[in-house]
């Protein structure tokens, strides 16, 4: 608990809606060595790793796209049913005010996770300033200081990348210099001014610069644990950033740099299912921070949410992920659950995050997508990368090498990404970037429902639709922040349902 004590001394701040960028006390005389900063880094600058909804980060992220759906099985239970769909109604149905409850008569706070992330950013700023003052007398000291600097740069980049992709429009090269990003602050000291939304390009410039610095400091430095960033994590995040920017050459380059460091994939043909496939024991996991809410949202313990029909239908019969990522519960609730992080029926908590996890599987898919989008002779590299993943996921007697080309190859890689990275926080961001992609733009729509119940029987199903190009693919700046910080809002629309079905027999 010493790190909590350090923060009490270090941080004089109130994380309310009106001061998410408020700084800390300038009295830092208690910092005696880099070890104090290391405790502050791991204890307060990384996402909390406990598991539960009260300290989760953006739990609705997994519900806004098309991976989960309401369960309207015949044993409808109105108590459990509304546990998540009612709580996150405004996010699931893409309302102008994300905090809206059904009926729009009440709201819940919208700035909770915004404040959490900016708290981490502010701490990273101060650690980066303070660590420069630390003496490194020995090789061990030098490595520790370098590691702290590298991890702090990585975290600041990771947080700004998350925020700019939640609260700013999808990245387009032609619009990045004028599109609004998120408030940007990198100094550790108090500034008596309002922090406006920076241009999107400025935010991305900082992210790229921070990751380059993180790579410089972390190269050759041993990782302390799976829950601490290392050079491999930096390379994979760099690949993801450039993929979102449609810089295919850089995305492929950094994906390969990541794979040069860690490329292991687990063959599902020999996996025994004794643990969740995505688990800290997996050689595929590179880095994880934050909690995991998936087993609570998608399991046979709750009848409210299930794996979506669309996701379930993506898996072909020989795809082993239909056994180890999702599983059919045909006894009581007759829906598909998610068993990706813990074995079906297990009471254990997952030990890796669903909101922030980096795996080698993503690196193979990033490489495949980038090479496919480069086209021409690069397509062979794309097929090889895709097949490297697929041969570890498909039954041996059914696996066949990929022969697709052009747009069909790109679409197949996207489909594979949906199958492989489900419930890892990717799908919402992937659909956003596909909309503005110069290669095979996404032009479709997704739908979510909200259902009411009466005496344990479904009384109505209200359907909402989000089409490609709709402003609601970008979250509105939290209402509390708009009220007190005078930031420019996003052009998000009010949203009405496209249909309402009533069960007149209920």
C-alpha cells in the first residue's frame, strides 16, 4: 500500500468533472529515488488490474459495435436482463447524451473514464519530469531509470491513442490537420489556462513521438512482468497506430519488428482447454493492463447479453475458436457465451484485460492487413501472415492455404480479425477506421436493440441503427466536461429507433 501513500503526498487533486486536467502539488521533496517513481508508475499510472464493473475502463466499448446482443431467449429474466443493456443504454443505442437512461428521463455520469485516463496522463507527465532528476550510479540504476522513462512514454501514448479514437473522428490524412482531437497536455506544472481540444494531427504527432522515445528507452531492457510494457509492446502499438493512419508501409514495418521479438502462436489443435485461451500463461500475450468485465457480461450467470448472431456465424465448422472463444449454452438460456478468458463454468477471475491487451495474433493480422493494402507483390506476404495465424486456429484436416487476392483478400483479413480479436476492444475501432479506409471502405450499418419486460416476459423490442458515416461513430465529449471546460462538442445526432415491436400477449 506504500504507493497509495506516495500518491497522497504527490497528488493534491480533485478529479471532478470541472478539473480533469488539474495538476498536482509542486512539493516533490519526498521523492528520494527512482524506486519511489516506479511505485507511483505501477500503482497509479497503469490501469488498475482488479476485476469488476466499478473500476472497469469503458465497459460499454464491447457493447457499442456488433459483437454482443441482447438475449431474448424464452426464459427471459427482467432482473438480470437489464443489468447491462439498461446501464449502458445511451452507449449501446448511440444517443447524443451517452449517459441517457431508457426513456431519457435520467442520466448517469459520462466523465468517469475520461477523468480516470487523464489522471493517468497527468501522472505520466510528472514522472517523466521527475525521473530526469534521478541519478544513475550503476548499470542497474541506469536500466531502471530508462525503463521508467520508457514505460511512462508508452503509457502516455497509449492513453492519448485511446482517447483520440473514442472522442475524435476516424483518422483521415486529408482532415487530420483540421479535425478536433482531445485536450493535450504534456507539462507537469500548473498552467492557469483552459486546455482546448488539440488538432487530431497534433495528438497523433505526440503519440508517435512518445512511442519512438519509449522504444529508445526500452530497447534491451528486461521486462519486469506481463503487466509492464516492454519493447515488444511498443512495437505492436506502433503498428496499430500506423494501421489506423493508413500508413501501410510503417504498419507492416513495426508489425514485423514486433514479430521479430515475439511471434509465438498457440496451436488450438493441441490446446487442452484447462485455462482460458487468452490467459497470462499464453505465449501469445505480450502485455495487459486493466480489468476484465467480459465474464460478467457474457456468461451463463446472466441472461442479459450473449454473443451476437453475426459474430457466431463468422466461425466456420472447422474453426476451433468456436470452442475456445465462444461456446453454446443449450441447457438453460440457449445462447452463445464467451469463454475466451476463463474456461466455461469456471468461477475464477480472468488474469488479463479485455480493454487493453496486446497479443502476437494482432501483430500477424496487422502485418497481413498492411501488406494486403499495399497490394501487388505484397499480397503474398499478406497471405503468408494470415495463414500463419489460421493454421493454428483451424482443424488440421480442414486447413487450406489462402489464395485470395485484391479486395477479397482485404475483406478476408478483416473477417479474420473479427473472429480472432473478438471481445478485446478492437471491433468498434476497426469499424470506424474501415469507414474512412481508402481500400474497401465499410458502407454498411450495425443494429442494437433495447428490450423491455413485464412479469418476466418480453413486452417490447426497440431497434436502433448506426450507418457508416454517421457522426455517432464518435463519442460525444462527456456532458460534464462540456459544461465546465467549454470544449467544442462533437456533431453527434439525437437518435430515434428505427422500429419497435410489441408483444401484445405479455
